[in-house]
């Protein structure tokens, strides 16, 4: 097994499994773009929440400048917030947490 954690994950999972990484809102734009370059060869489906969810302009910058889809939105609670995410093109994959947002019909 490789010492590089992403390669170790890919080797352990094999090519038949999808990888998704979650940064838990702990990175900044430059670090995220560097990490994308590091993990893109492992073909992850997405990178989740590299930044705080309210940093829409920075998320848009990341989304526009990387090869891996950026996911998030589970800390957004309103339809207006989701509309802003979509209008700005801040995320490739929007993942609302329906329990926090009041259900799927609100």
C-alpha cells in the first residue's frame, strides 16, 4: 500500500469504487486548488465543502478553475440561499440537508 493517502485510498477501494473527499469547510481557495491538482489523478467524483458555505464568490472561483466537481450546500437552509448558489454557479453539486432545511416540500 502506498504512503500517499489518496493513492492508498484508491488502491484499497480499487478502480470499481467512486471516491469523494470532504474538506469540512477547512480550506481556502489556493489550498483547495493545490489539493485538486493532487487528487484529480485519482478521479474523485467530487470534493465536498472546501470552504465555508457562505463564501460563494470564492467557491465560484474554485468551481471555475478545477477539474473536480465541487459539492456542498448542506449548511444552507432556504430556497433563496440555494437560488443564490445556483445563480452564482458556486457549486457543481448541491447537497441540501433536508432535515435542516425543513423537509423536501418547503
